[in-house]
C-alpha cells in the first residue's frame, strides 16, 4: 500500500465515520467497485483509531469533565451519597452513556445452529454477494434521517418553552429536551446495536434520528451520539486489533503508511464533525437524506443486475 492509498482511505474513513452516510457501507461499495477481496485489518483498525482521536480532540472539554465527574460519582456511590434524582448534567450523561452501551453486549450472543456470534454478521454482510443488503440499509438510513427531521420539526412547534426563547432571539436548535432519560438511552443503544450489524445503516445518522424521535434537542442528541462512539470505537479497535495481530498477514505494512492514514483520518474526521454539526444547526440534513437514498437506489439496481448475471458489474468477475 502506498502513501497515496493511505491518504485516500484516511479521507474516506474520516468523512464517512461521522457524516451520516455509513462508513461500513461505503467501504463495502468501494471494495466492490475496485474488486478488492481483502484488506489489511490492522491498517483499518488504525484508521478507526484516527477517527477516535478526532472525537476526543473535538469533545476534549466535555470528555474531561465526564472523567472527573465519573470519579466523583464512584466516590458518592461508595459513601452512600449518590442520589439518582439529584444528578447534575454530567452525572446524568455518564449514566445514560453506560445504559446506551449495554445493548452492544448483544453482539456477543451466539447465533443458534452456527459457530458465529451476532457481531460476525457484519463481516458476512459486507461480502459482495450481499451488496443488496448494503443498498437497502442505505435507504433505511435515508428514511431514518427523514423521520428524525420530521420529529425535530414537531418538537420545535410543540415546545412552548422554545416559543418563549425564540422571542429572545434564540435559534430553533435549542428546542427539545436537554438531557436523556433511561428509555432514551436504551432506544439509542439498540439503534447502535442494529447499525453495528448492517453495513449501510449509519451509526451517527440513525442514533441521531432516534434521539430526535425521542424529543431530544438535536445538538444534544448529536453530542451524545459522538461521545457514545468513543467507547464503542475504542472497544472495536481493541478487539479487531487483537485479531489483526493474530491474523496471518499481521502488521505487514509500512509504519509510515499507517501513521499517514491515521493522521489524515483524524484531521478529516475532526472537520467532518464540524460539518455535520453545521448541517444540523442550519437544517440542511436533507442533503444526506437525498444522498443516501440515491446511492441506495443505484446500488439496489446494480445488485439486482448482478444477481441475474452472477458477475460484478464493475470488474466483470464472477461473484463468489
């Protein structure tokens, strides 16, 4: 792999990891178009680490405050001073993040009749035979984003408190609940679980949409989504990193190429978060709705053609 390849993949990873278009879906489509049958797993892991750095850099103040509050929370629990109804914003967010992560443990449940776990379905569904799954999943992302937009507009119109704020020259982005409750966190967590299985369902887009459906302030819902992604990405990187080191190919790639890919994915990822928040604040999310719908429809048609011919439309190779 050349440095140019690392830069390109770093850009794609940084953009699609945070913008609501699905990084796994785009990776699957890119591999299909190029006819790629394998990747360097360790390099992919390091690209994810790069995007993790981007989230931590962007939300470093919030993350640091959560870390400090976490130790204070532990102290209060052991001294009997913890009271659920008296939690501040940071403490509530910590509890809701923990609850939101619990559904991910479902990924490790075994699938009856096989030697696979639920998380292994994601690897299976990224194969070229399942391009139709990616296409349909992208269209589902478009639908979820649309529903999220509609629910957010209803939240704005029904928020009596917001109407008062609006007269004080506050923006519509301030409408909705500021904090998550247990049911909100569970719903977002379950959506993240589904997004982890199906390539094409955007984790950031789908979890944001669920937050909006629950009446959460859209900027707070997006912040929760990104911060929730920190332990998720970290855990995935650790698990995949171990698999990569144990794999036959191991770390068979130039360290310079790895570093370049990580740096590019981190920088692009940071700006992708900025772009996403701007699109959300200015109510331009329709762009992602249209994009994911169009890409999904195009590749649904392509997958149907390939199912009839048995050959890859782009490379002409027979589909295994």
